[in-house]
C-alpha cells in the first residue's frame, strides 16, 4: 500500500495503481471482490489496445494478498479471458462468489459488433458467458455460455452486464446486474438482473425496471425484525437523478422515498454495497449501512472528475419502511475519475477499485482503501 497521507480530508493511505495504461495498452471497467476466508482481493479489468470499446483484447486479473488492511501484495497481471479467433471480444467483467461450492464466477459478454450497430439494426450480438475458479483449481475453467436464455436475448437490441460485482443473498440466490435495450423504434435501456437459485447451474431473467436505466449494481437489505429482505438497485440514468429501485415480493419497482442522487450529464456507472454495523466490541450486527461511489462532477461531455463516496445517514433496519437517506459525498479521488467498484474488507474497512489518472480517467485503475471512520470524518469536512 502507499505511504500514509497527512493531508486533511483524504484517506489515510494513498491509492495504489493496480493496472497502468500506456500506449497500445489501456485498462478500463474495474471489478473487485474480497474473499474473507483467504484474505484475498481479486481485481479485474478490460485490457484494450486503445480507449475504444471495439479494441478490447482480454479480461485481466490480479490477486492481492491482504496482510493488514493497509498492506496488499499484488500478483502479476494475468489474462483470464481473451478475444476469440472469431473476432468476439470479452467486455464488462462482473464478479460474484458462490459460497456453498466456494466458486468464484467471472461473468462477461462476448460480442463482435458495437453497441450502436446492434441498436441501429435491432440485432443482438451479445452472448452471456462466464468462467469459474475454485480454491483448489490452478486455472480458470473454459468459458461457459448461458444458452437457455436465448429466447429472452432475441427480444433485445443488445444487452450488457455490470461491470463491477454481483451478489449472493443470504438465501443463496446469485444475482448478476444487467441492462438491455428494447427493440422499439427508438430502443431504450432498462436495468434488470440474471439470477440463479441452484449455485449457478441454471440462470433466469428478473423482470425489467420500467424506468429508463442502464449500468447498475445491487445489494441485499435484510429486515432485522421480520427476517424479510429486498434487493436495493442503484442504476445509471441518462442524466438528472440516478435511478434507485428495489426488488421485493411485489416485483421490481422504482423507490420514491429515498434521497435523490445526482447523475452526471451523460451518466456514469457507480458502485453500491451494504455492510454490517459494528457493536461496541467491534463485532458485526444484523443492522446494515449502505455505501455508494460515483464521480461528482463533469466539466464536458465525457470528462468526469472527483470520485466521491456517499454513506447512508441512518442504519437500515426495516424493509417495509425502506427510506434510504444519503450523505453528501466524500471525495476519495480528486481529478479525473470514471467507473469504480466497491468491496467490504471487514471490520469497517473498504476497498475501491477505480478508473483515475492525472490527465485522464483511463490513465490508471487504482486501488484505494479507507475506513468507515475516515468516511465519516471526510463527509463532516465536506459539509463544513
């Protein structure tokens, strides 16, 4: 990890570059997962020959062994999925862990056309695929294509997943966030998710959110009194405010009793996680807080700046009266910022894998660690 910083309002530890871009090699779209059993971080990204979406050549991974919250020893980058000889390129890494079989899933899309071409021609060229790896395995398995959903795929102009992370609920359901463009005269995107109730053997589609929405992430909120739960979804919009929604027993619907979150002019992907409240003796409780990351400003059509983290102001205890209130953002990366992905490390510590740089958000993908206490102090400083 980097050296400690004494500057007020910044995380105690400086960010560390995980994937460094250079001429002919650009890294974008971060995804991260922390395995608390092995104290290991798994960081993923797209590897491109340029900034263009059509120039993705591989998905890469680095493993980080966490010795202390502030000290991570990273492995060398490894290409885990490569561009097919047929021309299909792997995009949008989305990682999710299946705890019962102790299997790490890396979902992605294989596609051989641009999103714009697919939308204009109403022809879906995206294929949902994944690779898996268990602790005992030395290598990832060969990619598996999810073929039993092709009927649904034909109803879309195109679709994508993540990028970022999926979740597994307490009941065991695996959830992979996604969005698809309809085949209307003017195709519009709608967030939804793929899910599995049999440890990833088969997959189904959740209904789509009626409101226009794109890249999303989801987290589970469990009612501490009744044991009920809902899935909170935070999705990119086309400007104005981000879409906040819930999947519960009544379906997939937009939430109205939540603090609005500002969206950038052209929108941007964001990350969301929930994490347990700690008791007086530092043990996790059933009550949860929620954390969200997203660039806070935009100075031109595509230039985004100042990645901020937002905290829920109140503990979330009830599903029936779910009213999420958000703090002001605490900026953890000053300057060019882009996509990000959050993970909870334990004991009130977090890791954020983010696009950032001095001149452009595509300069680096860096790892930033910070604590809940630091976030509280940073938010207080922002407000004063």
